[in-house]
C-alpha cells in the first residue's frame, strides 16, 4: 500500500474511534444506555432480547399532574407503592388530578406504581413540560426507604439542569438515573393552577415473567435522544493536508 493510502487509513481509523464518544449522552450513572433512534421496541416480557443487551429503544411512562386549585400550591408525590398505593389519590391532595397520558386515565397511573412493586425499573432520562416557568425550576426529592427505618434522600434541582442552548422555555430534558421500586417515591412542589407533564424513560426493567418465558430477568433499553435531533452537523474546515493529521 502506498504511503498516502496508509496515512488516509490511519486517519479514518482515528476518526472512527473518536466518534464513539458522541453517543454517550452523559458520563453520569453507570452508562448502561445510549442515545439513538433505531430499534423502536422494548422487549419486556416477550423474551426476544436473548442477549440482555441495551439495543432496544425505551418506551416512556408519561404522567400529567394538574393542580386545579388556583390559589394554593401542593406538594405532590410520584410512586411510593408501599406508602401511597392504598391512600386517597395515591397520597396527593384531591385538588391534584393525575393522568397517565399513555392510557388517558388515573387508573393507568395506579397500574404504573403497582407495577413498580413487582417489576422494579431504572429511569435513565426525563422530560418535564409545563407552561408555568417556575414549575421547571423546582427541586425534586427522590426518597428511598426501608422497613428497618433507614432512608436516604437525593435532591434533583431542575433549575440547574437546563441546557444553555435549549430554545423551548416550556421543556426541560434531564439525564438522571433513578431506580424505582415499591420503596421509592419522589416529592415536588406543584404550583397553584399549574400542570406538569413528566415523561420517564426506563433503561432497565427487572421482570421475573421474562425469565419464565426463557429470557433474562433484566431487560435493558436505550433512552432516546430528545434534544438536538435537528441540529446541523459541525463541519470543520481546514487547509491542513490529510498527511499532516496523525493517528491519535
């Protein structure tokens, strides 16, 4: 192979290795998921994911919280099967209307938190949407409790999560790993008259039924790329000769 051909091959190899870093949405968490728009299915209980690898695209849980009281704020709660499933309005004020937008009913929300008790899952990406600006600046309190009395709380401050290049004022995309089971619940302040829609993309689901069907207990998926899908590619112009670019 001629000298310039070898240099060109080395340049291409180096570029391909570097491009692999672009698919990481965040270094936070265990990096068990990637952004992408292909493979729009999540195996779940069908046991078709024989390898157990994260090559499916996550299907979200989408929940709407509406505070019908226009003069009073309310602290609301998501999940918490062991504490809230049997409570009135799942532990929330009667002023708060909860809707599972995937099913169009509050019953769908009840099914979701009931499912978290026997099919724990890990959320990898979130989308918050609200026409009330202050609603996208609240701090969520993620609480994990145990029957022995131990608990720990992790704050998720939405006010510092907005991308400096994000244009939509009513949307906020957050990459944050949160594992949800029957002992997990999330509290946040819902402002008077406000409505917030929360989309949660699971990147891992623990399912005993999948194992019975010949698959794996743990089924994984990739969270979709929500922001920057229409961003133009970056083009680097240079007068440098290819042979001057060395292999990294």
